[in-house]
C-alpha cells in the first residue's frame, strides 16, 4: 500500500520548475548591398549568401591558402574562419552530436524579401545574426561582406557594392512573456523538422520543443563561454505533451538550391503556415523567444525555420 500511495502522490503532484535555459547573446547586422550589374536573386537566397560569405571570409583571414584543409590545419585553434563559419567539434561535444565532426554554427542569414532579377542600382538587403562569441568577430564579418559583394554572389556573377552595415544590438532574446490566450506560431520560411530521421509535415508541439531545445543548448555549449547548460530535456518534453494543437494551417513548400559541395541541385522542402496552441505555455516563453532569434530545424543558418509568435 505504501508503494501505491507514493506512486499516486507522484502522479498527481504539481510539475516542478523547468531547468534554467542559457541565454544567447547575439548581434543583428542589417546589410544593404547595391547592385553594380544585373544579378539574379533566387527565392530563399540565404543559402547563396551563406556560401558567398564563407568563401569571402576564408579568402580574407586564411594565411595557409585554399589547398590546406581546415580540419588538419595547425592554425585552426586561432583562426577566425572556423570560429565564425565552420564549427569543428573538439573535446566532449554535446550529447546529440557525438560521433560527428561539425556542430551548429553561430550565425543566421535572414533575407529580407528581395528576389528575382536586379538591375544596376537596385538594392539587396538582408540580416546577418552573429551568436555568442561570434559577436566579437563582427569586424571580420564586415570585411568578408565587403569582399563578398565585390566578388559577386554567384560564381563571380552579379557584383555588388557594400553600401551599409547597421549594427542592431548586441542583445539577448527577450524575457517578456507570451500574449494571453491561444498562441499562434507562424513559420515564415520552410521548416525542415526531422523526427526519427524523417521530415514531418504535421509537427507536434513536443517535436518543436525538442528541436528548439537542441538548437539553443548546442549553440550555448559550443559558442557561449561559461554558459551553464543543463541537458535535462525530460521535464520540458513532459510539459510539452500537455499543450494542445488547437488548429493547424500548414502546407508543404518545395524549393531548390544548388550545392557547390555536392555539385548538384537539392530539393529542400519544408512546412510553412501556422499552428495555434492551447495550454500552459508560460514556462516555454524563454525557449520560444530564443527560437524567434536562432530559428529551428535544418537549414537554420541560411534562414529556414524562421518562427514568429503572435
């Protein structure tokens, strides 16, 4: 009988507080380029921007030359390029990254809507978010952006001039709560969320919480020195199961990008639309506010998985 009473007390007790979520300092750079010749800008061009930026950054800071792989470079610990653009996993990686060689990078490209053909004189604007210790590297990022513009965004075609870089921040994800009543999550760019190695078209709140936690905690552990990271996910997931999806207005959206690494076109579909959630969402406010900044799901670094709360 004592065991039964103890089990019943455990089942009916109020849930305890959730583990404290580490905060992610970040800076938002609002970048404006001015076209100097005709240029073609595809939809969801964050992938194009990321690729051009990475090549420009390496040309700007690397002293070893393109023939030297970063993975075996003796200067890698002191080099800006891997600290900013390509995160190698050394030492003890976060739990879900064990066995991998690279982790999430401390930046996000957010295109601001321009696409199609640009004429000379037209502008192209986007945001570049730098997260954690990458905030201190924004000077190098600005140099790489200037070189990226001069060299062209697509294999030397479509040259631009860097007109302006505005610094918004540095800041932290807001701690303010959520609006009262049901909460709407709006997926502004395709959300590519994998559950058991399969992309899902109808994500549940628990799936979203797991993905948001992974991204937030991995970024904190890898890019915020001194951050206190608690890999205790069960309390979050148990609470998430009590939140109900009251309405889902989601659609699958396919788009393509060209991968220079794989030398082929890749189809990168994802979910867009809205989810309306009901339940006790207040404890999730810090996590949802962080997700608004760092995005969620695969392809977050080039702008996929952008979520807005309403």
